[in-house]
C-alpha cells in the first residue's frame, strides 16, 4: 500500500497520454486541425467494414510469366542462331517442363550452337541478399541429340519476387491517380499483393484499373493476307493473330515495332471530327524518333495499336507523323478513356495479376456496422458498470474507474500505433469490458478470504493484491498467447480483433492492478475502516461445499457423449462453411422500400445459370444474402456472375451492400491456416502451463480446452451457423477464456496442495473449486453481460462469432469447474502427503549410501 511519487507520476502520465491520443478519434476534423502542433492528431484507422471500400488480394500469374518468358527466349534463340550465326533451327516448346528443344538443320554445327545459346544465360539477383544471384537457365541435350534450354525453378521464383516488387510501385501509381485517400498496398508472401482502398466502393472499376497489365505495343499489320486466310493456310513466319476490340481478328508481325515504355503522357479527350472519346498520347524523344521513322517508311500500310494482346485500333498510315504524338480510338466511353489514360500514365504491370480474394463494403453498410458496434459497446458497458456497483458498491466504483481508463488506453494505443479498427475489433473491445473486471474480482475475492481468515483490513488488502497477482498474470498471458497466434495466422478483420484483444489484455494488467490499488490506497488513507465491506451481492453464498468430485463421473460421461455427438455431427452432417473456406461469392443486398421477398429473389436468380445459388434472409427484414458457387473460368466469370445478379435484382429495387469473392486457392489456405492456428495456440499454452505449474496441470488444461473446442465446433455443425474466418477467431478466443478459468482453479489447487498436505486429493479439489466458484460465477456473468449485447446488437456480420463466444464461455466455465479436477487425478496428480510418503524410501536409501 506504499506508493512512491514515481509510481504515482507513472499512473498520471500513462492516463494523460491515453486521453490525449484517444481524444482525436472522437473529434471532428476541423477541431483536430485547430489543435496546437505538439498535441497528437492521429486517429484510429477504420477498417473497410466500418467505412466502406474495396479489398483486393492479387496473385502474380506464374503460368503467364513462364509462358511469356519462354516465348521471349524462343525469339532470342532464333535471333542468336539464325540471324547472328547463320545456324538454321527448329524450336519447340514444352510448357509442362518449361523447356525449349532446339533441332538444328545442320547437326555438324551443334557445338557452335551450344556456345551461342549459352550466351543467353541470365543471372537474377536476390533482392534480399543484394549479392550474387541464381542462374535463370539450364542447358542440356536430349537422347537423340537435340539441344535444350530449361527455366530453373529458382530462376522462376526470383523473377516472380522481383515482379511483385515492381508491380507494387505500378499499382501505387494507378491508385494515386484515382485520387483516393490512405490506400494500403503491401506485399503478402512471395507472389501476392494486398490492396485496400477505403471509400472506393466500385470494386469492378478498381479491379480493372489495378489488375490489367496495360502493356501497350505497336505492331505493323501483315499486308496482303487476312487473319482468317492465315489461320486456314498457316501463319507466315514471325506473325501472330490477335483479337481486335471490334470482335474481329488481325494478323500482325510478332516483333514489337515500338513499346509503350516510350510514352511520357496519356490524356482522355474527344475526336474533333467524330466527337468520340479517344486517348491522346505523347512519346519521349527516342520514341518520337522511332515513331516518325516507322510512319515515314510505311505510308499506306496499317499500323496496329495493341493493349494486353488485343488490337485496339489498326489505322492506315496516311502520312509521316513527326510530332511524337498520336491518339487511340475505339469503342470508349469518357470513363473508360480516362481509365485507359490512367493505366498508360502509371505504366504497364511487369506481370499479369489474378484477383484471388475480393471484398467490397458499401459506405452505408459501414455506417450501420459502426452504429451496431457502438450500440453493443454502450449497452455492454452500462450493464457491466451497473453490475459491478451492485455487486461491490464502492469497490465496484474503483473497478469501473479502472475499466473506463482501460478502454481509453485501448483507443489511445490504437491511435498511437495507427492500428486498424474493424467490426470484430469492436467486438474485441466489448469482450475486454467483460474480461477487464476479472482481475478486480480476483483481487476483491482474495481480500474477503484473507479478512475471513482473521487478518486486519490493511493486511487483507495487501494480501489480496499480492496473492492474486500471480493468478492474474497466468490467466492474462494464456489469453495473450491466443491473441498473438490470431494476429500472425489470421488476416484482415481477424487481425483487427487480435490487436484490440491483445491491447485490452495488456492495458487491463496495468489498470486492474496498479490503478485500482492506487484508488484503494487513497480511500484507505482517508477512511481507515475497522473492517472491509467489499461485496454486497453474490450468486453463491460463502462456505458452499458442493461435492463436485462425487458427481464428476456422471458429468464426464455426459461430456463424452456430447463430444462424440459433436464429432459425429461434424463428420456426417458437416458444416455450413462460409465463402472463406469453400470459395465463391457472397453478396449482401438490401431492398429499397420495404421488406425483402426471399422467394422473389430466388426466382429472379434461377434463370441465370450460375450453378448452386443460396438465398436467405440476413439481419433486418430488408436484407438478403446471396451465395454463389465459384464459377468455371476464374475471376472474370465470378465478376460476370456478380454483374448478372446486380442487373437481375436492380429491376426489383435491390441494392448491393457488400460483396465477398474468394478463390478456391485462398479458401483452402485459410482453412489450413485456421487449423494450424488452433493447434499452435494449444501447443504454446501447454508449454506455458507446463513451465508455470506441473505437467499434470498442463495436460489437464489442454484436455479441458480441447473439450471446449470440440463442443463449440459441434455447435456450428448441429445448428448450421455459418463457419467462417471469424469462427476461427471465436474458437481461439475461447481457448484463452477457457484457460483463464482453468488456470484460476489450478492455481488454487496448487496453493492448497502446499497448505493442506494431509487432505485427500478429491476433497482438496472440491475445496479449491468451492473457494473459487464465487469469483468464477461473477466473472462469467460479467463476460456474458458483455457478450449478449454483441449477439443482440452487434450485427449479422459477426452473429455466428458472438453466438459461438457466448456458448463457448459457458462451456468453458462448466469444464473448468467440473471436468478439470477429475482429469488431474486421472493424470496422476498426488496430494503432498502422498508425495512425501513416496519420497521417504528414496531419502532413506540416499542416507544409507
């Protein structure tokens, strides 16, 4: 109870900093701008689910890169052998093995050819090491004497890594051209790029701008033969056939006469004669000279402008163009002309990118999510604060002051770190409200025990804080382990939940112990009471002696049956898997002007030939959720399906509010990562408890927690609740909550093992549970007070998450109280008297020796 000035100053400084960093998030922008420069202005960054916007996960198309590189290498081989050295050859490509096979027309020149093609070796540097590199090509020979060139796996990987880095810069330029604010563009793994653009709700346009390669090239059109004739008679050497924008085909020379890298500017405009939208472009000096030379030598011939292997236009060169500028015409609208100009100004992507995950949230839905989250948080806060005052009176006020400061510190830390707050993140803060009072309940209940044991008020207060501290640390660290695993194994909103949960755990350690003890010290110094009247209300009276061990066999039998039922349901019935795990598209629509008609929506979509389509009510009577299976044909087919649904429903006044599209590749990865996350969390907690307690406690805790996970997963299967990425977050959080309860009981068992050495172990476990059940019931009730408002007001998006959390927390309390003890006995935990008796022969043997 002695507080030094330094400790007091630390509390004051931390509280002041928390308030200063948290306040800007709740003030209008004009007020923040008028603040003095030395005050923080940074606010909490709202996630896309709260402010609306688009989220795209792009993956470099490795097949396209390899195919293009083989084509380029084929041209290089032909040039090196035929043009430079006069060695005739026939080159064939094997895409399966990434190999070129070279058949020489004159086999006697094999060694000269071998030497010539080895000059094409390319060393790709490793950007991480910045020294050396890997060879891109390997050279060999077939059994029948043909030369081979193969792209090495290391070379392909290094090329992809370099292309991702280049792609990020091009994407950033393109997004900046759109005028959006605070876009997030970052690398994910070796071959993916994550793009999040807040406030930009047109995901189709964003996808078109970001994922298009926008490689502009200029080619001469092959004269005297149409594309159809060439395909019928055989392509002339050095030519290719490409589709044109008007639906036809063009036969052009394969060699690029001029590349788009020479462009310096591109602007949308209108043709002065026809009034149609066009894109005007301008070359740099080198490009202008080349363009002038090409048009001067080919007057009267056709010149094709090609964008991403499609001929935009192929006009006849009427006269030499010497000004270094020109225009691209076609079937453009003003917006598509502007978007093409944006693409050309930003430059071409070095590789094609596939959209493997797409999430779009309408701004109005984001506002609804904020409103739902705030409502749930306010209701939960009022319930918890009121209950603490009812249960503990003035001591409840102390806990509430610490709780309010805890929430302020969470928002202050989120602002200071620039962390993103998502809807599951709000759920994490609300859950923290319930969990934050747990430490205070532990401390207060310990004080009551110490006072009943005959200690003076000051001794009871000191003992309450000191003896509860170890249990508080253990229970909070087990939850922190789950939060850390969630952060590193999760993505997007799940990471947002993990951040707020972890921050809440850390700030709770500070406020519930240090801040509460400071308030108690001030109060005690002023009042000096003879006795401490801490608790005013309780669910279970003092001195309860419930014989848990006597009924444990029946309870364990029930748990075994329930667990087998959960496993059986999961195996035979399966789960209602969300888009995260099965791939496909989920679309939330809202009916304008009244309740939605699910049957009518189903009728409108039946004739679209989209495969399996599920339609169900979602949240309010106006909302409907449409789930469509992944379409054959990849991302373009998925987007076409969304467009069909939008058009079909627009006729009946339905508006799109949210779109999620996940490819099969990503859904498989998410399912695997979720399973690994649960296993890693259990393993890490097992190690921690093993170190802090004994091995029996660790195995019992993990067994108990596994039981809770099985029961909760069974809930998803039996009830048909959607099992998605946030469900994994719910399961991992339950791991922490369940272990929180288990650790409290285990800590009391360990303490009583030292205190009551001759008490039979079943009686000792009963005593420990009865001593902690008051705290457990109060803590569980406060957690439920926080979770139930989330279920009722948190919104449909996190409904399955909050229901699973509520069910799992109840199951966690049940298993920690009734199941954990018998498991400890079955794992061989012994009372201290039994341990001492076992040690006597060994001590006697050592003494005789």
